[in-house]
């Protein structure tokens, strides 16, 4: 079997052309689907969209189901530093109905709430990057009473958290840098 490999410079030019084409198409039409882009020969559209987001373009992704996605162009924000977050969505009582998304906070908030009729619990976490000197933030809810504490990330505290999971209605643990 022979696999032809593209030279790095040629690949960079092709990626840049695809990125520019997608941007111009989004700015012109406002909304485009992944199927349209595949029909145009762009098979890695999600990667090009992510690169455009990193440049400051605000693009929403909407999953319609069955592998169909719509990308909607919202504008340009030249801000260099973005608030990145992770959101976890769960349907209460059904551990199989979990979904997680990562990305800019403004994009996540717009894309999460249309799905709110299916998911009941939304947990947003600001991304920390590299964790140094980790500590655990522990939030518990038992009989409607919520408690929060900050503890060292030790074996003893992890065992205590395991016990809390049996006793409480909700246990949320987030590992962050101190």
C-alpha cells in the first residue's frame, strides 16, 4: 500500500486556504452546516473552526443530531485572553445522561441552555491549566443544606470524600492549584 504524504509547507497553505474559505463563507451566509463543508471538500471543518475561534472569531456550534452540525458566525473579538471553561451537564438520577463541553465561556453559555429541557444539572468550571500545589474544593449537599470547604489533596481527604459520597445527595469535588 502506498500513502502519499503532503509536504508540511503545502499542508500549511491548504489549511490556511480552508480556514479563509470557511471564514468568508460564514461571514457571507451567517450559518453553514458541516455537511455543506464536506460537500465542498473540507473534511476537517471542526478543526478549522477551532483555529478561527483561537484567532478571536466568535462561532457557535449547534448539534442537530445524526452527525449534523451548524456553525453560526457571531462576529470578531480581538481579545487575546479568553475565559475558557468546562461545563458538565447531567440529567438527575441518570448517570448515563452525561455530556461535557469545553470552550470559551460565552460560547458555552449560548450552546448549553437550548438543551436545558433534557439536562437538569449544569456545572461550570473555569479551566485552570497546569495544576501546581493542588487542593480540593469540596461542595456537598445533604437534606437541602449546602456546605463548601477547601482541603489539601491527601489520601485521608480522598477517603473522607468517598464516605461523603455515600452520605450526601450531591458531592462535587474540584481539584485546583492553591
